C-alpha cells in the first residue's frame, strides 16, 4: 500500500513538472525586441529605423504590482494595434498574459479595479467600447456594448415631429417672416 502511494506521488510530481506553467520573463521588453511573441502576430515588419517600440507600464489589474503592455508601430493602422500584455509578479519578473487590440489614447483603466476599457474604431464613424477583465487567470472580454450608429442623434423635438408625420398628423409650417 505504501509502495503505491509513493509511486503515485512520484507520478504526480513528474506530471506537475511537465505541465506547462505561465512562462516567467525577467525583461519582456528585451525579449520582445529579440523576437519573443507568444501571440504569433506579425510584429517588426518594418526595418529597425522605421519601427517605434511602444511600452505602457502601469498596474492594470489593481493588485499593486506594475504590469507591462508592449507593441510596435509597423503593424498599426488608424485604429491602433496589437499589444502583448505581461502581468507583473510580486517577486519580480513578468508572465505573459494575453493580447489586446487598442490605441493608447482610447484606453483607460477601469471603470472597476482590474478592468481595462478601450474604444475600438471599426470604421470612420463607428466603433465600440470593450471592457476587458484582467485577472491572474487571464484576460476576458467582460462586455461589448453595441456599435455606434452612423446617424447623428436627433433631438427629442425632431423625433416627435417625425413620429407625428408618420402618424398622419402633419401640420403646416408657418410662412417665413420677411423683414419690413
């Protein structure tokens, strides 16, 4: 019986050692420049002279440890680009967290701790707000409100007038006044 327990413990130890764990990285910026990209995006498409490295260092998940977001300019369009996110570890170093698409000028931490909200354009006049939940277990899309309408919002008066016409209650408009 004792022999089976020892054998089971040894098997469990080997299985745990062989299981993939989150990769710990001391300096994600250097690794990224050297080609580390677990997301398999097409980073560094331009020559080094034409490439701008983008880096955000902040506590994204509200745990008191600074996290890191890395990107570079060669894959960006008008809407932004892909960012590799790395979760800061309390003992130092980072673990790869995931990839998000946003532009730094349209992203904000919050509205709740551990959330990142980004406005992602999908055209010249449309886009959507995306709220991502950042936890030790990963990044999830918490909510995605509907895309904005292409039409400008009407005021209540115009809307009521349009509804009145649709119901057959058209009124004659007064004639324009001409100054005397």
